[in-house]
C-alpha cells in the first residue's frame, strides 16, 4: 500500500520504519531538513519537505494516490487539518494523533465531521494499558483478543512456582486441578521460544499464557499469584497519562496519590481531580516518597517526562518493597537491561501507539486474504500475536491441525467459536467464522494462509 506519514518525530519515524520493512510504499513529510535526512539515510522511504497541512505539499507527496495518511505531527489541529485535506484530495483512509484532553470529549464528532477514520491518543491508550496492569497486578503485560473473550497474560516465572521444572506435557498429570491454558511463548535470556510439550519452564523466564478470562484467573489463583489487590497507588508525574489514569482508576475505589513538581500544574490537577490526593513536590526525592507513604502503596507508577528519572524512581520503589511497579520508558532498546534490574512492567507510549496504528493498517492490507483483525507486539517487539477471522473459502477449514502444515516459528494459540474459547490440540480444527489467534516470532504476516497450509 502507498502510505503517507506526516511528521518525522519519534512516532512517525518508528511507524515509517515498520511499514517500510513490511513492504509498503512509504512517503514522509516534515518541515525539518535534519530529520528528513536521517530518515533518508536509514530508511527505505521517500521524503518530502513541507507543511503537512498544506495542500500543495500533500499533492507533492502523492496524497491523491495514498491508501492511508497518518498525521503524527506535534500539533493536534495540524493533524486534523492534514487528514481533512488529504481525504479531500483522494486519500482512502486517514489516521490522526490527537492528544489534548480537551478534544477527548468531542472526539467522535471531530472524527465524523473531519472525515478521520482513526484517532489515536497515545497518553489515553497508555493509561488504559496501565489500568489493566493495576487491575491484574500479578501480570507484567495483558492483551485481549476476540472481543475480550481471550486474555494473553505475561508473567515472570519464579523458583517457587509449581509449573517450573516440569515438561509442559506432564503438568496436567503432576498438578491435579491445574487449569488448562496455552503456553504461547517464552522469553529466556533475550530469545523468544515457542514451547512444545517437552519444553521446561525455568525460573526467570517471561512466560505468556492464553485462555479465556475465567480460566486465566483460576490458573493464577492456582499459582498463588492473584492474592494482591491494588487499593493504594502512587503516580509520579502529573502529565496527561497520569491525568487519564487517575480518572480511570479512582472510580474503581483505588486511592490515588499523585506527585507533581510544578506548583501551578499541581493546583490545576487538584481542582480537576477532586478524588485524587495531588502532592506538590519533587517525586524523585526519596525522602518525599517515604514521607508520602511509598512503603504502604500497593502500586507505584513512574510517569515523568524523562525515562532516567522513571527508572531510578522505579528501582527505589522496588527496593522499598512496593508489590507492583510500572515504569514508562520509550527506549525499547534498553528493555532487556531494565527487566534484568527487576522492573518487569515497562510501558512505552510510542510502542503502544505504533502497535495500534499498525494493527489498523494491516487490517486494511491484503484485502484478498484472511486479513489481520488485531495485532499486538509481545516481548518488546520480538514476537507478535495476531488475530484473524477464518473464511469458508480457506483451504484448511475442517481439517485437523495435526494434518496441516504450520509455518515454522508460529503457533496456533487460540480458536474462538460462537463465543467459546478453544485451546487447540492436534484433533481440533478451524471452521468458517472462527477467530484464530496466532503467535509468531517474525513480523510481516498479513494473511492466515501464510501461516497454515494443507
């Protein structure tokens, strides 16, 4: 597909990189010679200098022939105007990054009136991700598929966990009553492994398991991991993510304590969030954190602008014994190092936004095939979980999985049929209309027929 990316910042550059690698014809528009030169030197893309909200610039970039335009500049108004003009010029789909909370209440109207097909708010999407981790504090990461019927949960295996040390194929026999989940993927020492029946989980492994919500909950109850309930949360930083997060979790009965260094901003947050205890102070000051009861917190979320401050504050919270620590970090390259320090729940707004947009793009690619409905990047981008809807014309319909050829490095993780979740084995088969979740170690898969063959 021909995709136009307006704005060559962190998000725009990352999107262009992924889209170019997946074979799309990508054009980047930006005002800066410096950032465009970086993209020309490192990416297989075409660059156009100019204002993305200018019709002449968009025509020069080929907006009239674009399948999708992605507006990711620093200005919400510019992004919305860019999408409107591009659609009038002939672009088929438009995606806009809209971040200001003031636009959130009227987002549906703006999308309809400005002909924007997808609006993405990175801060709100990040807050939603964090709220799920707070609801399920035993997990490092949680993804949902098939309209929420399937949960894929990541946790770090510990020495005391009863599933450690046994081949997966004997767990049901050794551990009577262990709920049956799919062990979808394991990361060990930076490598992603797709486990089979002989696979043995080791302490320290990052394990992804998948099943329906009831079974997942029962599984972690069996492991003794879901005893913690988060009632007190401390948020470091009063930015947009903290604002959205506080509004999400305070109505759930969670006591929220927010630390903001800017006095004027702290006062504004205190007025707009009456159920939140807003504290004016430096959240990187360890004495202040101790005075405000860090040790009594069930969860600590570091959401400062600087990743280094989040990392140091998160490590201090771990040392103080806070059960759940979540750290914002946009430097994905450092994720393995941070995990090795004991910080398992790392949140990247850039990665979350990029994954949401890629999911939308992929769902509109490969129009002739069984296309991707949802895509989630797992294990810091080392693996992907993809959801497809099977069609009646697909050649694998009705054939037992043991008689089919599955692409190396991939796994048929879950099948959802008429609302029922099936953890598939060799005798199971796929029917027309099934939601099929695939785990893959490589990116770029856009069609279920690429994965399963007769």
